[in-house]
C-alpha cells in the first residue's frame, strides 16, 4: 500500500487508490485516519441529530440471528425473531451487565441473555427468569430508552432520539430497491473520522467541487426545503459517444439519516446512502447502488459503471478532508459557497431541545 504521503491531498488520493486492487482500496477506506486531532480540538462534541438511521442490510440479519452493534456512542443488540421481525435494545442486561450481543440467542421472538438466560422482548420487558419464582416489578416495565425499528429498501432502520421521543416521520420507500428488474446492491463502505454535520453540509457546498474533485463546473440546482425533507434537482446535458444526452440528478434527504440520489439519462441509477454515526468523530458509510438489469447488457453498462466509480472517487477525496475537519459554529461564508447557512437552518430542526446543537 502506498505511504501516507500518497494520501496528503484529495487529488493524490485518487491517484494512489487507482493503483490498488479492490481489497487494498477497501482497507484504506475503513482504516483509522492517522494524525487526526481529538474530538475536543475539532469541536466535534455536539449532539447527534435525531431521525431514522440504517443499522444493517436486511440480509445481514437472518431469522434467529443476534448481532452486537455500536452506534451513537452506545452499545446495542439487534435480533430477528422467529416471526421475522427485527428488535433492538441497549446491549447490557439489566441483571449483571452482560453484553447480550455476544452469545445471546433468540428464543421464539425474545432475546435470551447468555449469562443467566433472562428473556427480553423488544421493549426490554423481562418475561422469563428460569430459576426465579418471581420477576421483580421493575423488570416488568419497558426500558426507558426505546429503539423503534422498521425495514425498507432492503435495509433495517432504527429511530434515534436523545430524549426518547417517538418517530416524527416514516422511512421513505423506493420502488427500485425491491424491483426484480433492478439488480442487487453494489456496496462500497467507508469509515469517516469526522462528524455527521460536516459531512451533510458537503452536499450544498458548491465551491468544493472544483477544488476537491476537479470538476470544471458544477450545475446549479433547484433546492426544495419541505419539513424533514430536502431535495435538489440538477438538469444537465452530458457529452457522450452517442452525442449530447440530457441527464437529471435528484438528490433527496429525509432527516439527517436517510438520503437517496436518482440519476437518470445516460445510465439510470439509484444510490441509497447508509450513513450512521458510531462515535462523535466516527461515521459508518455504506453506498448501495442499484441499476436496471438491462444496463448490464447494453451500451448503458459502461456509463452505469462509470457513474458508480465517479461517485466513489469523490467520496474518497472528501474523506481526506472530513477525517481532519473541525466544526465551526460561526463559519465565514462567501458568495459562491452555496446555501450552507440555509442548510444549517434546515438541519438544525433535528437537534433535540436542550442539546448542544449546531448554531
């Protein structure tokens, strides 16, 4: 693998990754970022925004399976009961603190702790203690913190709110994700050592496309702000061997945790971004691309593959910045930067009252 100097700039990282094989690129995208400053030094000790977030792909959790997770600086356990439904709890048993994601098992639709076989339902109520004559009253009430779970677009989603408030909107469903005429997900994964807030603002930072990604121009977009939804629509002509082709990019964000990008014209593509905070300075990122199966056999296949490569190239370059970026509560914005301050107003609605949020 190239030395650290090969990754000093966004431009250099593209050249370095181009010389790697798939396994080497995967290792770089998820490896620790050397030399990054602390959470405090980068002002990343802000609240996590609330909303729906992806936990796993649906096929990563089979019926009867139990898995440990860590998101939002919290250890979690998730399981799929015999009824096929997914449930999630804080990981540690209320008895003596065993981590139920390591060695726990599914009993019917309940989770059995590996330490003393206490059995929990999806709300954290204990329904069985095999060796006890009575279940203490405190265990017959749900856990104070709940983790609502749903499935959509071949993903498992969970609702995060620091104050325990119930979900305020539903997860968006996309027909292409479950259409048999569209292909399996092409999945690419990164670990970003920065904050979700900084990453999110990148979407409206117009100026960086020239200096980070090397694009000559970046078309302006129509921006729609609608409650928890934000949509940008870009219509642009692309020069191809077949001549000028009109293309459209529709990027939608549903709260801070769900985003989707539709690309139509040269090659139809749906990109679902699975982006979930792990710690204050660590975010798990998975890009899931699906495209019509017909594009694997016609001239659109080259353009489809090229579009996926370009999106991944740009995230590789952004990661170099994000891994060391500081969060500024009062940035100095210039004309030409894009609607960063308007974006912050919209994004600010996802910080719970009383939490240390973005200004």
